[in-house]
C-alpha cells in the first residue's frame, strides 16, 4: 500500500478572489466525506451528468478517500466561510509506462464561478503535479462541455484525442469524449496564480 501524497506547500493557504472574498485552500482529508457529498448534492444536474463518478454516493466518495490514503490521488478543497466551494484533484496513473501522467479533475460550485477560484485551483494542482515529478496532465470531458473546454484551452491545454461514443451519460446516451493535455513543465508560461 502506498502512502498518502505529501505536498511541498504548507496547506492550508488563504487566497483572495476577484470579488474580494477570502478563500481557504487545503488538502482533502478522510473527515471530508460528508462535506463532499453535501457539495455534490447542491451541484446543478448538468454538472453531475458529466462527472466521472457519482460523488453524491457516499460509497464512491469513500473510494475516493481510499485513493487519497493510498497515494493514488491528491485533492485540494476550497472553502469560503466554511462552505465547500470547489475542488481540484490530480489522479495518478498506476501503470508503469504512464506513471509520469496525471489526470486533473476540477469542479466549482455555480455560486463561485467567475471569481477566479477554478483558475487558482488549477494553478495549485499544477504546482503539485510538478512536485510529484509528473510530465503531463490530462483533462477529459464530453464534447458538449464547451465552457470546460474553453477554460482548459485558455490554460494552454490542447486537444489530444476525440473518442466517438466513448462514454454514456446517466440516461444511457452515448457521448464523445475529448482528451486534452498539457505539459507540466511549461504551465507557468500560461497561468499566473
């Protein structure tokens, strides 16, 4: 069993958002299970539709926490006035030939979109990726997630592949999967936290 990933940065940290509010970014811990489920249940249906796992399900969040404990995932949570506002994760591939690649997953509560919070979290996650020695970060989304694609393109991600009918939504409809990538070493050229 691997050990939980340690960060080079002393979390928690406090950041200012564009709208002047303060936010705290910290590492997710096992005690956050209920907070994650509560956060997920408040997300719009469209956001839940495209999540890779059903984080409204406590057993799924327990698996996520197990992945954190086992060193396969690291997740940063952002809280504003004690409320979970967003999270960003890096999921590490365990296959020997792709251990240098991590997948990023980010979601921000609709209440806090447009505040720079998602961008700040992505910058933090890239710092983590760099400290873990990752060479490439991937992001996956469906073709319909145009806002997510645009956001990742602004960060310097490029489309690497489009896989037809690769995923099914909660209603069983086939969707095309877009895989975007970014080289970690060049990330700071594109994003200023």
